[in-house]
C-alpha cells in the first residue's frame, strides 16, 4: 500500500514539474515576442521609437506618403485675378495673333460683319506678347464679370462704353494708355488698328498704377480633374475626332483630335490656327460649345449685335476624342455660367486649356 502511494506521489511530482516547465517556457516565448515586437516593425526594420526614445505620437508613418496629383492648367489655390483680353480675329489680323496658347480659357463670339472676336483669360502667367488687342463689345463684359477678371481692350462700342462705366468694370483701355501698357508693332503689313499688343508685365503695372483690387472674389469657372477623365464612359458620349462650328458664311472654327497627344488642333476656315511668335498651331484639351440667339442692335449702322445669353440651354463638352451632351445656365450678367451633365451633376473637365465656343443659334455644328 505504501509503495503504491509513493509511486502515485512520484507521478504527481513529475506532472507538476512538466506543468511548471511549460509555464516557464511560455513566459520565455512571450517575453521574446514582446521584445521582438518592441524592437522590430512588421516589415523587419528596427523600431526607432524604442531605440531612439522618440515619442510614438511624433512618428505616425515612417514610409513616404503618395504625392497628391495637382491640376496643372491653373493654381487652384491662387487668389489672383485673371486678365480677360479682347483679341482681334479679323482675317487680316489673324496671322499675327500671339500668346493665346498661354490662356487657360478662351471664348469666341460673333460680332458685326460675320466676324468673331476672342476673349482670352490669363492667370498667373508671364506672357510677353498678347494680341492683337481689339475693341470691346458689351456682351463680352458678361464673361469678364463671371471670371472676376480685369478687362483689357483697345476702344469700345457705344454700348460697351456705357456698360463699363455703369458697371464700374476695372479695365485697361488702349485708347487711354496706348504707350504705357500697350504697343503697336509697326512692322506688320496691316492697318494700324490691327497691330496692338500688350504683355502680362505691362498689365501688372496697370493694376498697380490704377490701384485695382488684386484678390479675386470668385472661384474658378470650371471644375478640373487632375486625373484623366474617362469621357467615353459618360452617358451619351459619342466620337468627336473632328469638330466644325460655323459662325457665319465667312467663318468656321474647327478642330482635329490627336489621339497620341490627347489634344485638339485648331483651325479656322480649314487653315491651321497658328501663333505668330512660336509658329505652332494652337491646341486645346477641352472644348465647350453651345448656341445662343443673337440679333442686330436696332438702329446700329454697323450691325453690332445683341446676345440673348441670360438663361439656359444645351450644348456639348468635348475632350479626349469624345463629345458629351451638357446643359448650361447663366442667371445674370455677373453670375458664372454653370455647366451640367444631363444627369444634373456639375461638369468636371480634364486638366488643360479650354475653348468655349458660343455659336449663333441655328448654324451648323458637326461632330464626328
């Protein structure tokens, strides 16, 4: 009986010893794990927090963060006001147009005689030659207003003169500052009224001298995407490799898409639209086109126009070889034109320069 009890006791001692050893082993393993965890990160590198005594709140992530892609066409954080420059587009002056590739937005609208003029917007640029600069028409003021831009022109129609004064538009007029903020290139083989130029540096001087407000009170007209938009996947998208926009029997603006560069080359009346200085054809990333009813101003002997541009309508956003139907709305002269997809969401455009073609209602628009 005593021998059996002794044997049982011996077995119990062995079992307790094993349990004790297991506990000790577990403690050693756990301690080792804590040591490794504290001294090494999950990727196997040493933890500088422990070794160098750096507070954990000072090191959130030692790995480099992915850089956020930014829009390039404009600085979206800039508070500077743009310059809106009236550009001559009569056929004799067109070969001498300069600096338009630096504009982030250009509008084209009809004026008297079946010709058009441009309103070119420059923001945070250093362009040294812009022109040729031409006289104002009153409905162009609406597009300077919607961008809170300084309005740059050489002369004005009676209607524009009245509106600039009554609306107190901050403008730089070549009639008054011909030798200070503008110059005429007398070497050009055209009439003197087609030879006026300016530069951003001269216009900056004008802003300082005239004590104009410097910070904008409006956001950008368009919403830009830093990432390329998949235009072809948007509802209603159709091919837009070639675009033709008729303004009159004497003027048609057109574009041809380059799928490699993903831009549109611009032409007028079938001829490449080329910069006088660089000799390069103008290119644009985005085109917005829509139609507005225009009419002759009653009693105006020169056939100057009125524009029915307050309201809403439909048009197209064109980029990357595709056209998407859109809606537009402008509630007042100074209100920004809003552009929407057909589902009601506000238009977002690709990062790049934009040509806004405001075409007379009822004329041919061909997109294929």
